[in-house]
């Protein structure tokens, strides 16, 4: 018996077999397509999110290493300059010259200086401060600052940005004579290293007794003047109390009035003479180089940041140390966004007045809070523009400053390919409900095949296989996704190649500084390396009268002459298996017999000395310069080890080293002078002439021999 409807027809007649089969297949196909689409979307989103975070982290870490390397290089260069003979002697003499100027006054200069401040400096400060400052707040009122600022700033024939080109003010003062002698070398050193300015402060008076740029802080006091609360005053105060030659005092960026309120950081190093701090060498650092590194020279798209990505640097108080991307690309949009997120009018006015967001824009987000707290990480946060962003953050390892670096990109841009994939999958799923069984089956295979390959490629990529490209079999949306994935993998692979190349370069730099066995020990984890060697031979070489010889030569010619000579010395040392320890000015120090012991170390070193004499003669003839060299050699035990943290130095100590130095200092030009230890080992192979007993500081009379060349 069958059930019938009101018309008497059986109910089962409404659903024929074809309709049931069609409905079943459509439902099964729809379920399969929906499940596949959802899983593919989730996996693609997760993979893309991970790749974006990896890319952001890689970019952040690369920029962090560049910034840290920049500061390590500046610290090393400043330390080297602060310990140089030129800086020590110039500081001692500049102090005396400024003290001499303090004892006399020249009427009339005060008014001329005040007129210059009123016409040039005070309007600049009024623009920066937003109010008119008093002339007496900035114009110096004591004899030496008035005198020096008049002659080197007011009466300087060069415009403000080129005041450093004046070597001699022509006033006949003792200071100007010293300035004409030392300024060209100081200026060349500042230009070579890349300092914005290069200053020397007297720790007793706090006065800036020398500067390269000759800004309004020149010759003023950092203890009582208008700059007593500045970061340069803090750097000088810290270094003045520290007689450690390796001490470096870095003060974070702050607006600096003499530089037009620009953000300036200062790094100082004590200048020590006989254990006493006689001055502080100060490097004035602009944030432009750091900003160029963080912003990639404004090439955000070329660095893979797309249309909304960027990196920025923040410091204490969440104040930025680099300008955001919008500040450079569209100022109107930038200020509109600041207003939209509730930035105060005072903060916006300060940015407009100073012409930079650095030290004026405050960015407090989850990323900056974690980075300044010393935490490294990634995540999706609300950015400083109020939009969801994917970010990678972490602190920077720079002594004396507390900074964090954030790399980010808007979530909408980062996930645009995934959103496109989701729309495409929904469209495909809707079509699948309307097609027949065969078309549904073919379409399912066409969709699932590429997705499986993409999923496998994502897994291989997640496992660290950066060659995990997937085949692009179609030109539809899935094919575009596969191509985009392949492009992303290739791009990250290229970045890894660049990173590995940088690591190799760092390895080569380490081997240039340290002998290979010592470098291997450092990489092996040894913290303190010090060894004793019972038998080595040490040589010191010095160019006779080099300072006087090159006093009239341009700095570039001096460096070229000395670099060419020492390069040839290095080549000879490599051929003979000799380790160069260091060069100090025009002095060259080398050792044979360490870190790998060598039986014939004395003979090798003597042959090296002979080559050095001949090389010097050839170099002098080629450059038409009367170069002559003294070489001193001694054999015996030494202690060798690695010193330094920011810049490693492999050095030697012991009486053997000191006596070799004395042999060179007490030698004859164009000669090689040796001790008895060397003479006894080589007297049967070389001809020596006895020089008798010579006076050696700290040793008394010591026998010496001169090699007959």
C-alpha cells in the first residue's frame, strides 16, 4: 500500500532517481569543495602570515645589525683618535692657547659678535623655540669665546656650512698658529670617519676649545653657558671623570640649539696624558645616517615593504629616532593621520616647527612597549595609525642608549592574496552547486591538485627548505597564488643569500683583525685569550722624521703614501709567514713565531727587516720623497692575547717587546739594529757590525749590533 497526496499521486514520484542522484552529488560536491576551500584558505593564511613575519623579522634584524655595526665602528674610530699623538698634543696646546686668550680682551669684538647673533642665530632659535629668546641667553661674554667666535665665525670668509675650510684666521694669535697646524688633520679625520662635527672639550672648564664645524657652541662653556643642560655637556662630564683609555660616553639624541634644533647625539672619549684626563674628544652624530638605514634610503617597496610597510626606531618615552614613512611620502596625509589618532596639537606643532618627527612624535604600541622592555617578538597589533598591522619588534644592543626597532605592514595589505583566494574559492564553490557530476568531479580535481602542491610547498618552506617552489599549472587565481608563493620563496632565498654573504664578509673582517687560530678560539667560545710564548722574534719599524716630512703634504697624499708603503710591508709579511700586530701612526710592529711556533723565526724576521728597508727605498724613489726607516729586532719570550670588546686587538707584552722598540728608537736611519739574542742566533749567516753599548731607558747599557746591508 502506498501513501498518496490529495491528488492521488504517490509521494515518491516527486523525486526521481536522477533528481536524488543529482542532489546527492551536488551536496557531496559542495561539501567537498567547501571543506577543501576552508582548509586551503586556513593553511595559506597561516603560511602567508608566517612568511610575512619571517620577512619582517629578517628586515628588522638586518637593520638592527647595520645600526649596531655603525655605532661599534664609530666607538672604535673615536677611541683610536682619542689615543692618537696628534689629538693628545693638540689638546694640551689648545688649552694653553685658550687660557692665554682669557687673559686679554679686545674692545669692540663683543658688539660685533652680538650683532651677528642678533642677525643670524637668534632668528633661527626663535623659529625652533616658537618664541623670541634673549640675546644674553646665548651670546658669550668672556674674552676667549668672544675672540675665537669673532675670528672663526663672524669674520670667517666662508658661509656657515663651509666654515671648517678656514685653517688660519690670520690674527697672529698663538691659537690660530695651532689651528693652522692641527685643523687640516682634524678636519680630514672627521671627514674620513663620517662625523658631523668633531670637538675637543677642556674637562676643567668644560669649554669647547676646538671644533671642526665652528657652530655657535665653539669656545663656550658646557658648565655655565646656555648648553650646560645639553647632552654634549653630559657626555663631557661623564668622560672627564673617567681616566680609562677605553671609556666611551654616548648620549642619546636630543634637539641641539647650535645645530638649529636638529636631533644630535654625542659620543665622547677621554683624552689621557700621563694618566690624567686633559680633554674629552667628542663626535657629533646626526640621525640622518640612522634614518637612512631604518628607512632603506626611502626605498620601502624595493625592500619588500609594499605600500604600507616600514621600519621605525623608538627610544625612551616612546619618542621616535627615525621618521615614519608617511612623513616622507605625503606630509598632508601624515599630519591628518596624527590628528585622527588623537595626537596633541603641541606634538604636531613641534614636528612642524623642527621639521622632523624625531624626538617629537610619540609611538606607544604593544610592539614599542615590548621592544623597549627588551622583549623580541612578532604579532598582530593595532599600529600607531590606528590600523591592524603585522609587526616584528626587538631591542637594539647599543651601550648607553635604550632603543627598540619595529618592522610592520598593514594586515589588509599583507593578507590581500589570502582574501583574494577566499573570494575565488567561494565563487568556485557556488559554481560547483550548479554543474553536473562529471564537471563537479573534474573541477574538484582541478582545484585540489594545485592546492595539495601548494600545501606541500608551504610545509617544505616551513621546515626550512627555501627551494620549495611549487609548479604553476594554471593561470587562474590558484595559479596566481602559486606564482606569488614561488616569488615569495625566491625573494626570501635571495635575502638568505645576502645574509650568508654578509656573514662571510664578517668572517673575513675578523680574520683581517686576528690571526686565524686566535679567531677560531674566539668563535669556539673563549672569552679571555692570553698565551705565553718562550721564543719569538719581534720587530719594530718607524719612518724617520715622518711628521716633519709630511707636514706640508695634503692629508690625502699622506694617507696614500703611508698606506702604499704598509701594504707592501703586509705582502712581504704574508710571504715570510710573519704576523703583523699593528700600526701606530708611521710605526709598524710584527712578530714571527706565534701563534704557531716557527723554528727559524729569527732568520725570517731579519729577512723581513731587510725587505722593509729595500721596500722603503723603492717607495721613496717612486714617490720622490726622502723616506728612511729604522728597524729594531729582538728575540725572547712574550705574552700575547686579545684585548677589547667593541673592537678586538691582538697584542704583545713583555721585555722582549719593549727592548725591540728601544732597538728601533735608538737605531740609525736606513739600518737594522738587533740585540745580542738576535746576533748570537744569526752571526754565522749574516754580517753584523757591533755598535757597542747603547743607553736603553729602564735597562741601562745594552749591547747592540747593526746588520751590514
